[in-house]
C-alpha cells in the first residue's frame, strides 16, 4: 500500500498521509479520554459538555481570521508551529494529571488552546493536497485520507484511548502530545508545498469580507454550510453528554464506552468504501437528502433505546452517511473554490459548521442539566426533522454542481487578487 501511495501520489503525499494518521491517533485518544477525565472530576452534565465546548468555541472566535491568515502565510510552517504549541499545551495537562493538580478549569484552558490551534492548522493543511497530488488521482487520495481518518481516529484510537485511561489517566494525553510533535516533524519534511502566492496586502478585515462574500454568494455552498451549522448544533447538543448517556442509560463501563465509539469507525469505513459508487449511482442530491433523514433516525433511536447493540447499529448507519456526506461536500468545494480563495472560503465554512457544533455542545449540557439526558436526543430528533424539511429544496442542485456542463455560478474573483492559475492538483480529505 505504501509503495502504491508513493508511486501514484508522490513521496510527499506518503508523508502527509503518515502525518494525518499520527495526528488522528492522538486526537482520537484525547477525544475519548477527555470526557472520561472530566467525568472523574464532576458528574454535572453542563461541566462535562463544557470541555467539548472549550475546544470547539475557537471556531466561532477565530475561524474567519484563521482562514484569512491561511491564505497569507507559509502554510507548511504555520502547521508545524501550531502543532508544536499544541504539543506543549497537552504536555502541561499530562503533567498536571500525573502530579495530581488537574482541575476542570485547567482542562478547559488546555482544550481551548488545542481548539484555537486547530482553527489554524486544519484550515491551512486543507490546502496542502491540491499542491502535491495530481488532479486525476483525486478519488484515490480522498479515499486514502478518509480511510486513514476512519481506521485510526475512530476505530483504533477510541478503544486504545479508553484502555490507556484505565491504565493511567495521564497516559492518553501524553500520547497525544507525542503525536503532535511527530506530525509537526513530518509536515516540516514536505518539499512540494509552496508558500501562498504573493498578492497585494490588504487589511485582514477585507480578506475576511471577501471570503464571506464568496461563500454567501454561492447558492449551493451557502445552503450546505447553513444546513451543516444547524445540523452540527443539533448533533453536538446531544453528543456533548454522550459519555454520561453511555454510562447511565446504556449501562456501559469506560472501556465499553470506548468500544461503542468504534461503531463510528465501522460505519465510516463502509461509507468511505461505498461513497464513490453511491455518488455515481444515486447522485449528490439524493445522498445529501437521505443523509438528513438518517440523522433524524439516529437521534430518535438513541432517545428510545437502552440497548447498547441497537445504539451501535444506529451509529454505524449514521457514520456511513457521515462519510458519504463528507465526500460529496468536499468534492463540491474542490470543484468550485479557486485556490487563492480556498483558505478564506474554508474558514467561513468552518465558522458556520464548527461554530454550530460549539453552540450545540454548550446548549446540550444546559438542556441535559435542566431536563435530563434523554431530552437532548428527543429535542435533536425534532429539530432535525424541521431542518430536513427546510433544506430539502436548497440541496436540489448538488448533483448538477458536480457535472462539468452545469457548474454552479460563483462570485467573480476579488479585483485586488491576481488571476490564480488552475492548479495541476485538486484534492482534499473527505470532510463535512
């Protein structure tokens, strides 16, 4: 497999794929260990959800600025610097756990730093692959990156993180610190990621407004971004307290909770494998619409069941949809966003997408605190039903947007930006 990646996609893509695997292992370990750590200090649903909110709220605060900087700075150096800072922050948390002075406010602070770094690193690295992989290899590279994320982040990291936490609470966070450093070294080793084109420097606010105008002026991208903002708000409102739900409603141990999270990986693998065929067979519009119906079913099932196996099946089906949805959406963005605008457009999209997730995490904890854990899932099911009805028609142009003869109209380039040549490569990892 490594030889195939090196020959067809280049040595730099091999390094990028390895860096992605290492970083996803660390992120996945912390994703399962973080809620477990907070739940050992407090059983307050709002406090548990607050840790998720602390890591997500930077997308509300910094996504637009990060997108603008990603179009201005050397993206490779930016990602390396951010990963080193994140490694130091998570190392501080590791030491505090080992020495016995960890606290909920400290966890919030470290997670906020991790989230702030993520707004820069993820936005900048999203533009790496179009510079190092030939456009004709887009399906292969998307599949490899998506499959790596699923296998490592969702499949291997979740039970591994729960197992490490059971051995010693500090261990999973130490692993994450090491993963950030290793990823930084691999990204620093890339050779074919050029710095951004030199353009006339303008106030940062003008760059941010340009990104907002571009995405908001593109009907389909706007529809997808708004749909994802509300969809993530609803999803994260329910899943911010999922560790408490798994324990008190499904009766799972910490290790059982980690195993349940691997259901996301099983579905993600199936979705990654099926996405190209489904896209050819059913079309983008049908896949996006059916995906919204699946989300309604997920929340209703989790609200109604106490059976861990049924919950796992619902999560598998949802994750198939998630992988397919991500492939469709990132392909649409690759086809419609010019290279010089990619950082800003991605920043605006992330502001809506992950900003909705941050607000959902906050609201979910408050809702569970006031009305109980199951109320969050029933509310999510009802809200997704309304969202599905509202988004059904606007998503109707998705299939046409991927057809060369019927491109979606977009805003013209900003007059102060020089015409950007079409890159010889255009590809990125599946994302929502």
